[in-house]
C-alpha cells in the first residue's frame, strides 16, 4: 500500500490522522480512497471542478504530480498546502 502524508495544517480536519495507507494505480484513485475515509478533506484538496486546488501541491515519490500520476504499491504521496497572508 502507498503511504499518503498530509500537512499538519489539516490535522483538525483529518480525524483519523495525518498518515494513511491507500491503494490505487493513480493519484486520483488514491485520493478517492482517502476521501472515502475522510470526506471533509475533499474540499481542502480539490476545487469544485475536481482538480487539485491552486494552493495545494502533491508529490508522488518525490515528483510533483497531477491526478493522473501513477501510484505504486510502495509509493510515498506527500500533500503540501501553501500558507499565505498579508
């Protein structure tokens, strides 16, 4: 199973923790499995059209990834959220 890690800023929303074991052959499938467990995370990671939000960056095995990125059984998925303000 791939390991998916969320940023600490999502800790209040991720009730079951910041690290998850997920399966799927693409990032979209892996995130879908995460959203099945943690539905509230969908709005934080994806926009209304189902794309990765502008301020969210996802890496699969150290490479910036889009939803079509290949995920292997031993992949490491890291989600980062930009923090902005003025």
